[in-house]
C-alpha cells in the first residue's frame, strides 16, 4: 500500500496582515480602556511573529527529524542522506546550523525521513525510531548521548513504520509513539511507550482513528500530550486528542484548525500554548491544498493567529519540522535549505 499522498496541486495563499505596528504620537490613536491611564492609548502586547533567518550553511533536506537536546544546548536534527548510507547530524542554536557529522560519526543507517526523534529526559538521551529510507520502512531504535549514536537492542518494538507521531511525555515519563504507516498494508492505530531501553505496547480503546502524518507534543501547561490531525485513505482529520496515564481522550473545541495532515506542532513554554503551523488538506478527490496558517492552543481553545502575523512561512512539503528551544524561548521551523524560521 502506498499511503503517501501526491504533492499538493492546489495552494492556499496565506495572508500576512500587518498588525500591532509601532505608531508615533503624531497620528491620532484610538483610546483603549485602561484604568491606570485615563483616556490613554495602550498598544496591544507584542504577540508572537515568524522571522526568517539568514543562517548560511543548513541541512540539505527536511526529510529529517528534529528535537531539542540539552546535551548540545540546542536543537538536534538528523538528516537523511541519499541512498542507504548513514545520516548526518546537525545542531541549531542562536541562529546558526552546525554539522556535527565529522565529530560524532555517521548517524543512524540507513538514513531516513518520516521517523521519530524525541529527547528522553528520564534517560538523558535523544531517541530515534523508524522512518522510511531508500531501503524501505525501518523499526530500529537509536540513542544519542555523549556525542555518540548507538543502536539500541530491544526485545520487542513497534513494527516498521513511518509518518507516525512521537514525543516525550514528561508527565508519564516515557517517549510516546502512535500511528504511522503501515501494518499489513494499513495505517497503524497502535500506541507505544519507550522507557529504560524497552518498548511497551499501550494500545487500547479509544484511540485516534486517523493518525498518519499527524502531530503531537507535550503540553506543559496542560500536563498532557496533545495530538492533532492526520491522514487515512483520502480522509484528512481535524480532531484534537489528549493522552495521559495510558489513556487517549477525544476533545471537541468550539473552534478548531481545518482538517489537515503533515502539520507542525510544538509547545511554546514562553506563552504556555501549543503552536500549530501548516500542513495540507483535501479539497476533493485527488486535489490537495497547501496550508500556511498558524494557530495556538491553550486552556482548551484553538486560536488562529495568522491575521496578526507580519509574515508567515511558506508551505512545507511534509513533514513540517518544528521544535521549541527553551534556552532561547523560540519555536524553530526548518523547511529545507534557506528556510529556517523562528516564532517568538
């Protein structure tokens, strides 16, 4: 079964509306009620905005996986190299990419995209699982610690998968994986946990029913994992789920992002909200639309903040790689060479 959808042939243009501009006092301004400044204008607090960075050297492809790793004081990215050889290892910090491959040696082999990479805070190492390489779908587990990649021998593991969702569940203390393609030719609806070098199958009902090319992140304010979207057999989902203590729960927010898959999702601790960006959606049979809007999720509510942004990233051919850098209080999006963006 080839579950991969074709490249979108219909594009939705994101409109960046200029908002919250600094205006000099020479121009009449509307009054905003504020008891501490009678009759005075109070500008809205600055909101998050996307900024494209000129980084010079970058990884050559977004067929990669990315997470924050405190051991490298920045983001860790593993990029798929052509063919069935090894992968390259990169870090991103303070606006600059660094290729660590010569220092740490070849990464997980074969190189692959569509896998999972998450920093395991319990074991102080980054964990990589699965993905799709030129040699097929993988189900190997790798750990990155002390500037070294090592293959983890596990007694059991999820089946060979790609395009699944994976994150570290800080409340439950393990790496969480769900969905992806394929088991016996169909999308997986299994949920797995990785802890102390071992995988455990946590699958039970209910579970997200559309969960390939979906996204999830640990929401520190909520204390739970948040899961959004996905693709299955031509259907694109807009569902929001949470996961905690081994259980999935479907949520029904009044306002939600449109149906989408291939999106990026990361928890922004600076504003204590989840950031969702991009993806693709289905318009009609065989026609898919590219999405570039940005949403926040907090206190059970989704909010479309696209209209308040001064600029917005372009459509990203999935996967949309985003990760939060707590050292610099910014969400980083990598869309390929020359396309590094930060939201702060």
